């Protein structure tokens, strides 16, 4: 028996190989669908979170401007007040106005970011051979535009938050000097 050649495993019949291929393909489709479903869920959650953050930036900047105006209305009714110092407090409103403007700009850019994502999908070409979805020159252009809109939207949102912070510090400083006199 030591001189015998090892026997090779017999190949499974064609039907068995076809069945195994179909099982694997079905498992792959389920895994792909699960991944696509997860991606869709996470992408929607990210868009909802960004939308909420941008709305919040607009609200806090607008609310701060209203609060400063209300404070100035109360101060202006006093008989002994230095209106030059009130003007300094009123000047801090510009920070909140910029914050609102940048928040709105970020929302517009977020819309264009989402629009360009749809354009990317719409400009890709569909095929019946692998790869089934292929990028085109037009879809590549929309990818670049999408990245640009996304980056500027993030910068505008951060600018809105920075404007709020600078406005709060400037208002605090101006009110402190107003009340000290």
C-alpha cells in the first residue's frame, strides 16, 4: 500500500456545484443587502443629525440677538444711561447676524450636497456585466462638486458656531462695561 498513489477526491456532480454556487450567491446577496440597508440607515441618521445641528445654530444665534435687543430695550428705558456704551452693546449684534447667515448658508450647502449625491447616482452608467454600476465623466464631476459643497457646508457651520461664541464674549464684555459705569 505504500506504493499506491493517493486517491483524489471525486469531483461533485454538476448539480451539486450549481446548488452550492446558488447558496453562496444567495448568502452574498443577503450580506450585500444588509450592508446597503445599514449604509442607508446610517446616512439618513447623519443627515438628520446635521440638519438638527444647523437648525440649532440658527436658533441660538437668532435667540441671542433677540436677547441682546430685549436687554437694550430695558436699558434704554432708564433715565441715566450712556448711549455710547449702549451702542457698543448693540454692535455685538453683528456677530449673531453673521451666525444666522452662516447657518442658513450651511443649510443651503447641505441641500446642494444631498442634490449632488443624487446626481452622482443618476449619472452612473448601468451594465449587465461586472461591474454593474460604473462611474462616468459626469458622475466624477458631481463627486468633486459634492466634496466641495460638503467641505464648505462644514466650514460655514463652524463659522456660525464661532460667530455665536464671539458674539457671546463681545456681549458679555460690553454689558460688563455698561453696568460698571
